[in-house]
C-alpha cells in the first residue's frame, strides 16, 4: 500500500483518511505526535521538539533493525519533517511514516508528545480530533434570509447545496409567492416568517438526510426561538449563538460556536456515562484493558468509553486474545499504547467511541466496553 497525505492548518482528518492509516500493517510504522503553537510556520521551539521526537524514533530503529530494513521508513520520516518545518501549524501535529506509507496531518487539538514505533500507526489522536471538533452545520437566519454553512474546527464554508442562501418569497403581481436566493434578492413583500422558516426547515432537512451532522443556529433570540418551535430537524441541535454573519467578526463568531460545541460534547459524555450505567445494570459492561480487549475480540461491541488520559503499554499473546501490561515500553514486542489498538478494533467491529474526561471512568480502570446482546 502506498499512501501520501498532507493536510492544511488545523484540519480535521477525514474518516476515510483515518481508516487508510489504520489499515497499514508493517514494521516499522513510525508515529510522531506533537502539540504545536498555531502559526504561519512551525516555530523554532516546536521544530526542535519535533526533531527530538524524530531522533528518538530513528535511534530506536537503528538499535532494532539492519540499516537496509530501516532506511525506507526513515527516509519518508525525514521528508515529512522537512515539510513540517516549512508549513503552517495548528494545535497539534501528527507525522506517520513507514516503508510504503506517509502522512503529515496538522490537527485542531493538542496531543501528548510522543514517538511511537509499532507495526501499526498511532491514530488515537486523529479519532479524538473527530470527536472533539466534529464536523457540524451552521444555519444563520433572520426573518427574511437564511444561509447554511459547513463547519469544521474554526472554518466556515458555504454548504454544497443550491437551496442556500435562501430569501423569503416575493409576491408577484398575481399574488403568488416565489422564492429567491442570494443576498441581492431582497423581498419587497415578505411571506409570514413562519412560512419562510418552514421553507428553510424543509431545505435543511433534505441536506441533513445526505449530510447528517450536529447543528448550530445563529441569529437573534427571537428568530432562533421561532425557528426551533416549528423545525422538524433539531434532533441534533448543539445550541444557538446570538450573532449575525454580516456584522459579527468571524473570529468572534467561531469562538462562540466553539463554546456551544464544547457544551454539546460534554452532554454527549454525560449520555455515554448514562448508557454505561444502564448497561452495567444489565450485565453488559466489561471494565479494564485486558477484559475489554478480550470482550471486543469475542463479542459484538456497542460502545467503548475511554479516559482521555489513559495509556496502556502491553504485550499481546500469540493468539491475539490476551493483553499483558508492560513496563519496558521500548522493547520491540511491546505495543506502545494498546488503547489505540482497542479503539481500532471496536470501530472495525461496528462500535462507537466515547472519550471522557480524566477520572470519569475511575470505577472502570479507565476503560469500559459495552457489548450488544
């Protein structure tokens, strides 16, 4: 498999990109994870830290492999490091290199700095980026105009649909309402706001059927409240933001939207913990890494809840069913972080992942697997 990927500043990795990285199975697979300062170019301090992580990985490989066996992955790693030095940065950086694959991903979240050398890439932080900064939709509206935007991290772009922007219907000479689109299409006699909002909601619903995502409403309090009363598409409403796309500065608006999403994600954690409590009462929860690993291998996972701060170096038995914690993390037989492997296993078997704040899963040793009946 040959794969080369580079993403822009603060980019949320696409699920297909994560899946492609997770499918790589070759030793050595080098993963460098680094928290960075957002800037137009990698800062000097961050560059030194990145170089130190790369040197750590290279030193480990040279102690384990013959030069010819290590050279392809090391060559790709050095190429990516050079690219990272010259490019912009978000809040985190992920560098992946093996003999046949490479990827440089700039993340919108911070990470725990580390160099990992395993038969697979460490993709946990990519999955965290998807969960912590999920793709979402922003519907900005007032009584006569609506815009729909696709949002990821701090980026707002018009949604790929001809239904938006949408303006309230104009009255023709016969009294029949027509619907206009675009900023230049100003209504002379508006339909009642309720009629317009129903038109907006129908178009929103059609878009959500094809592109499901959490929704954020932007507008004044009266408008957003009126829209929510009649909407049939607010099941995944993350929240509302008081503002106006035409007059509010983009940085201020995205900051408000980020705060709404943070609160939404906390509610998702609460939902996951509530599900965990329900399934515990039904005897469908397995706690701790070794037990959760075996249950994920032998059962059908519904949800995996993971403490954000949990890392678990381990050895895997020859049959693949048993994890044993390991202290000698640099040994070639040790998986640097078996949590990564468990997350990938649960996703591959159809389960979903819930990341929780440190301590929320203390009664489950930091990890809990919910299985289906």
